[in-house]
């Protein structure tokens, strides 16, 4: 991935996290694509279909890793009680 693509991923993860914390619900596909568009504008990236797929796959992978980590932490916390 190029630095611009990595910057889009980081921006999306940050803004999606903020959105989830504020709204307490997962964003819709339309909202995710809005965050994608904003992130691309911020870094000056004109995303081709190939770039968009690569970025969205990476964002999805990072979200899945985070969810697994949260489940792991929750299981550990449950054992302490």
C-alpha cells in the first residue's frame, strides 16, 4: 500500500471509531463510504476501484482484529470476577 492509502486507512479507522462511540451503533455502508470519500479528500487521493477495494479490505481487516481483541479482553475481564 502507498503512504496515501495507509493515511486513508488510518483516517477512516479514526473517524469510524469516533462515529461508533458517539452514535453507539455501527455505521451503515453509506456512512462508511462517506468516511472513505472524506479520507481520500483529506490526503488528496483519487481512488480507483482497485485502490478502493484494497483500502476497504484493509479497514475491514483492522476492524475484525479489533473486535477479536475486544472479545479476548472481555473474556479475560470475566475471569477476574
